C-alpha cells in the first residue's frame, strides 16, 4: 500500500453503511434497465456477431426490448465467455450495464472493438486485451508485451479503463457467501470516477482523472478498497458502492451534504 495512505483508514460511516448491506442484494442484484434493441441493432450493423440478453418483467430471458441486467449476470457472462463471441459479448454486457445504471455517470456510447488488419482477425487486438485481463495474477503480476499501452493497461480498442475494470471484476469475481475475497487476495474492482472523486474529497492524494489512471494507479486503488474492506470486515465492492453513494449525495441538488450537515456525505477521516 502507498505510504501516503498509511493513516488513511476506513471512515466510520463507510463501516456502518457496508455492514448494513447484504452482498447478494446490494452487489450481485444491483440492476440496470438496458435497451437491448439499441445495443443489438448497433452490434448487427457493425457485423459483430454477438447479442446482449437480459430478463423481461416476468423474469424470462430475452434479447429484445427493454430488459434488466444484474451485476451478478456479468460474472455469469464472463464465466461463459470463451472464444471471440463469448468474451466480446461479456465485455459489451459490462458496457451496457454501466451505461444504463442509474448511479453510474456514463453516457450511452457504442464502441466498435474491431480493428482492421491486413492479416489475422478483426477481434485479435481486443481478444489479446481480454486475455490479459483474465490472467490469474493480473494485479500482482500483470502480463507485459506489445499488447500493453504506455500506461500499463491492455490495448483495448474502443474501451476505456472503467469498462475494462468492470470486465476484470467479472472475470476475477471470487467470493465466499458474504462476498469477502479470499484471505490475502486482492481482486480487480470497478473504477468509477465518482468513487475516485469521493476518495479525493476524503483526502486521497492521487491523480483525480480516471481516464489518466495508469495500471499501477488502478492496482493501488484496488488495494485501498481491499484494505478498507478488511478494516471494516466487509466486501470491497461495498466500499466502492459507498464511495459512489457518498459522492452522489454530496453533489445532488439541494443536498444537505453540500452544506456539510450530516448524511452519508459527511464521512469521518
């Protein structure tokens, strides 16, 4: 852990909020309402032979209309994601969940992950990146080579750090019944700008812009979430969600937190 964070412990409000949550409900059942037609029409128009699926109002699996995708569904998609279509489909499912989620500030933007190549396949570059993301020790010993950007992130055409971090999370999701990671295991976590903003407000002295995060900075971010989770006895995903909730409350119009009068936004240092 970075020496600058040695005294940067978990806020009491975070500890209390996270302990009041049920991992399966708060994290795995965290739902986004996705316009499947919007995504699937664009996938088809670009010749990408993958289609997104979700659950309709009756809970039935569908690839049409408006449907629900839960965060836990991303882990299922990732586990089933073998070969070009499965892995790329899991990546697009992560992008769609982020874009549609009510608490994640991301514009709905379609990214074509194909790359033109004189030889090989249009999926080669993105599959190389996703293979790097699936490396068992991706945080402690990330693969190196020509597929890495200057920042250390895998070269993933059309995909930024936030989407890639969620794909990494889904790929490396290892939990016990309460969502706690295995002892000593630090897994990738979702890198949300709002969570970073909240950390900065609490005193975290690092680059404020997620798009500029190097892989080393992202790794440090994940270690911090796990450190706080260990101090609170909760799952790191809950810590990240508390940071987002704190920031949204602070920045909401007419929020009491803006004036510094209580609420989740007034976490203790």
